[in-house]
């Protein structure tokens, strides 16, 4: 086997491989033995038909194609080993010819990283702050989630809830016939026909009103789409939405941990500050990492980016599947095309690989290593039970490759902490996440239920 190697851009090596005819012939012989056991030849037991007859049936090209399919990965692996290359993703393969067998393999190798003068960087973090308007906005949403509908003696206005008898007809066909139905008078909400809510405005309890409206073009009964409909409405009751006052009663309704309105307000302010602090901390970390990445020169093989994009796709598809949604449905919901979605994944994949390689380079340059104890701690973080920790620890420490994969994760975590301390001006230890605040959790639950 002859191998010629040439380095090209983006951390790739092109291997031009020529395989000796004897090796190809052996591969063709093996292909015959595979194929003869898969096909039925009249007059012969399976696997016993002569080669010449098999070749006439399937064609010599089929034998060569099968031989090449099995031989190429083998010779490429041998060529990579011969050239002492560290392959980091699947190579791109091209069969140049089969007589003689010539293969071109574009092999992705370890990306090269030239770190800039990141030690000279200073990335300041903005301090978290919460103003009165932010607090009031949360309080208003809490009040809104605890609003009640109270009967009023006045004419209907937009936003009211009404109790009505309703009958709708298209010609002789009755399309609606409801008694004591409750309806929110909102033009932005569901309506039997466009303009229905506005027709109720000004009615008083005891009033009856008749009017005609045109059914929408997407009406459920296709035959009635766009047809004029006659509606008769009798109004029984008008209810107005009333927000509770910010008082001690509301505070205790939001959570039993609050006795006064002042406690609720102070708690909301503190919780917003905790949330803002976490968001600023995350944004600061991203700014520090991006500043270091921007200074670095990184040569990344495109095959590595493609592999990372595929991993992201599989992770995302698994997350959607747990929600009962397919990727195709997600694309329809978000109005994205497959090429657009693929381009987004490739961009994310490139950013992920670039960050990983830069952090690895920082760890090497600063001499950051992973101890066995730190590896065990990382395993514990990724495990759900002590039994899992014990099982995974044995499995990982028994495999040098698996241990190195976990060690690389630890080194990257240490590189992040190092950068946050040296150029970000914060403690190398991450701040623990705050518990979910009671008031804001209640607000979020109210928004979800509405």
C-alpha cells in the first residue's frame, strides 16, 4: 500500500492511498463469499454456486463494489496509523479508481489553537440592580393572577365577562344555541364571527339584540364559510374584572410565608435581585469566554463541526421527542426550513467546538490538571444515585479513554474558573444557584395557568 500525505487548511490531512492489486483481489474473493450466501442460484444450494455463475448473475461490478465498501475503511485506518495521525472525526472518503484501487481520504486532525494575550484582558461585570418599576410590574402580575369577576349594574364594556343566551342561524340552519353561556367580551379572543364582541358593547342586563355578521373564511363548516349569519343575544349579567389591592390578605394568599404586603414587596425585590444576579453572572462568564475566543486563532476541521452539529441535533430531537414533538413538527411551528435549521446547528456546532478547543489550550498553557478526586466529583455530579457513582467510577477508571474524556471536562471547568478569576475579577468558585422564589414562582404559575 502506498500512502502520500499532504497537510491542508483547517487542520486536515489529505491521504492519497493506492492499494496493491493482490489485496483488492483478496477483498473481491471475500465479497464473492458474502454475496453467494445471500442469493439464490437455481440448481445450487445457498453458498455453493460457482463464482463465474454468481458474477454473471450480479455482475463483477457488484463484487468490486462490495469489496471496496469493506476494504476502504480498513486501508484508511491503516494509513492513518502509518502516518501517526490523531483523527478527531470521520474522514471524508473518495474512491478515485478501482483499477488500481486509489482512495483519497481527507482526515480531520487535532485543531490548532494560537491563544492571544488573554492575560492582558479585563472584563468587568455589571452589578445587579432592580428598580421600583420592576418590582411594581411583578406585583401587578400577581394581582392580575388573583383577579376576580364581580357582578356590576351597568352596560357592557370591552373586557367584561357576560352571561348570555345566544342563538345563531344561517338561513334555516342553527349553528349556535346556548343558554346562560359565559363569554369574555374581547375582540382579540375567540368569537363566533368577527365583530361579535363589539356588538355586545352597550347592552344592559335584560336587553335583547339581533344582528348579522359574516362567518370567517376558516369557519369549521366549510359550506358556511363566508356566509351571513343571524345572531340573537339576550343579556342576563355583566361581570367586571377587579384586581385585589396590595394588602396583607393578598400577601398571605400568594404564600403563607408572607404576613404583610411590605414583606411581599421586599421579598419580590430580593428575588428579582437574585435572578438578575444570576443572569449577570452568566452573561459575564459568556463575555469573558468570548473575549478569549476572539483573541485566539483556531483551525477547526469542518468534519468536527459537522459531528458536533449532528450531536446537537440528536440531543435536541431527543428533548422534543420527550415532549411528543418531532423535528418536522418543530420546523412547522417555528416556520423554519430544514436548510435554515441545519445552518443554525452548524453555527452552534462551530461555536461549541471553538470554545472547547480554546479552553483546552488555556488548560494546557496554565498547567491545569484533573486529579482523580476531581474526576470522581465530576462523575458524582453526572450521576443520580450513589450506586450510579460507584458503577460509573469503576467503569471510567478502568478505561483510559473514558477517564481522559471526564478529565478533559474537569480541565475545561478549571480553565473557566481560572479565566473568571484572572480576567473577570470574580471568585474562581461558582456561586450556588438561588432557590426558586416563592412570589415569582407563584407569578409564573399564574401566567402558565392563564
